[in-house]
C-alpha cells in the first residue's frame, strides 16, 4: 500500500470511529492543562490525574503557584517521574506566566517554549488543544505508531522529523485530533512490547503487520 493510501485509510477510519478523540489529562482551564502536560513527561496520564487533583486545589491560579517554591510543590508531585526537576519547572513556569504573559497561557509555540519544562512537544499539545492550531505533538506513542503503520520513513529518527512528515500528509483540519488518535492507539492497541494486532482495526493498512516486523526506532 502506498503512503498516500495509508493516510487516507487512517483518517477515514478514525474520523468515523473516533471523531472527537481528546486528551485523557484532567483540566478545567489552559493553566491547568499546561501544568498537567509538564507533569506528564515520561509519566502516565493516570498518575498525573491523581497528583493534580490536590495540586490544583492548592494552586488554582498562576499567581498562587508563582508565590510558592519548589520544595512545597514537590510534596504534591513526589509520586510522578522526576519530581525534583518538575517542581522547579512548575514554579519557574508560573512566575514567567505571571510576569511576562499577564497570567495568560500564550498561544504560540515560541512563547510557550520560553518557560521552563516546556519543550516543543508540550507547546504543540497546548496550542493544539487550547487554541485548536494544526500542531502535532510527537511523544513515544505517536513516534512508535507512526513508524509501525508506515506513515513515516525509517529515516525519521527524531520527533521533529516525524512531526514534519505527519503534518505534511494529514489534512490540516484533522491534525489536532490526529495527535490524539495516534497517542490513544499507541497507548491501548499498538503497545511497545506486544502490539495487540488481533484486536486492531488498522491491520489492513499497517506496514508492520504486513511485514510482521515490529522493531521501531526508540526515542
């Protein structure tokens, strides 16, 4: 199957079956989503949701977080991965948000990346979900499933190269939701060690299934 046909089949399948796929992180405003996405780096959404329930009660606004310190924040997020770094990042992010952006989450990737703990992937998530921009955040799930399905070439060995390839071929109005399609498919079906091909509805146009070869580049 040609790449163009794979993309067409992917978009048609998910548009029909999961037209409103969305993040599994719990949040009620842009600030909370930014905090949650920073915490989600190399950590499960389930764990992040457990942590943020109390974290958001204690720090409901950028101002409340900005006037705190890393030591206090650490006590709320100690069960996530890399809590020491993330506690510092959250306080630093909040202070920049208050001082430089009037406590409003910025709507550009460039401005978002000025804050600690916010890399390109996190920035893409924010502009995609909050501002509905055609941005593709590439995490381990998107990276893995994109290669296995045959959506990107083997030479796409970095998240940025995968991002550029996906954006090139996915219709602009579908890019934001396609990010969730690929993440959820990778999280629950096309898992890293033993993909659940027997219950996968994408077998007909999956390059890895066709070749029965599931080794993919790793981030």
